[in-house]
C-alpha cells in the first residue's frame, strides 16, 4: 500500500510542477510589449530611457508605465504609485531605496511577510518582495519603529523603505501576483 501511495504522490507532484511551468510560460508569453524588460540585444539607450513625466505635476503617474492594476516604482525618483485595474492612481508616496536597485522592467509580487528583521538589522513589517538581484532580495517594507530605515549608503540591501502608513497601503494592495513595474 505504501508503494501505491508514494506513486500517487509522485504523479500528482509531477502534474503540479508541469502545470505551474505551463502557466508560467503562458504568463511570460502574454506580457504586453509595454511591460517587457529590454532584451540583451536591445540598444543601451532603450534600457536607460526615463519614462516621460508631467513637469507640472511631478508626482503624477509617468506615461508608459504599464496598464491595469500594478505597483509602479521609479528608481530615479524614489517614488511608488499604486494603480488600480482601471489605471487610476490610488496612492503615491516617496520611498527610501536600499543599496541595490532592480533593473527597469516588469516583475510580480512573489512573496510577503508580515514581520521580519531586515538585512540591515532593522525590524520591518509588511514586506512585499518582487525580485532578486545578485543574491539580494528586493522588496518594499516599513520599519516597525516608524522611521524609514534603509541604508542610505552603498550597502547591499534590497529593502525599499516606506513609512508605516504607506507600508499598510502597500500591504493591502500588493498581494501575490500583482505586477510591479520598475521604471527609471
């Protein structure tokens, strides 16, 4: 009986892994061109182009930052926009980045933690992770004691710090699978 059970579990596991792989491939294949990361063969000027801004309204959502529900993060402006499924900005706020920036392009929220200790030793809450760069996990978080934390130096941390109210808003908005669009 044990042999049969382990065979069933192995079969179900194989089907699950295959299904996840197929869904990941389909998701990748259906990413709109406006959200795709530049390919390695793209010209360098494409990868460093800054998204157009409204000079009269510097906190307005930058043009060409995607469509639908998403988190938009500007590494140049240290600003985040939470955008609903109709393209309306629900909230925008400034952040303090860590020492490692993600490359511009599309990502998705991959994991979340309610409370942990950041790589800089600061207790943080509402951690929303979306990528890894050279072994450094990149995500949004709020320092528990209310300060923004963050490195402010060249240390290899990936925590993009928000104040606690903004961290609460991010936590409510950015669930697993929500797109995160990183722009210049």
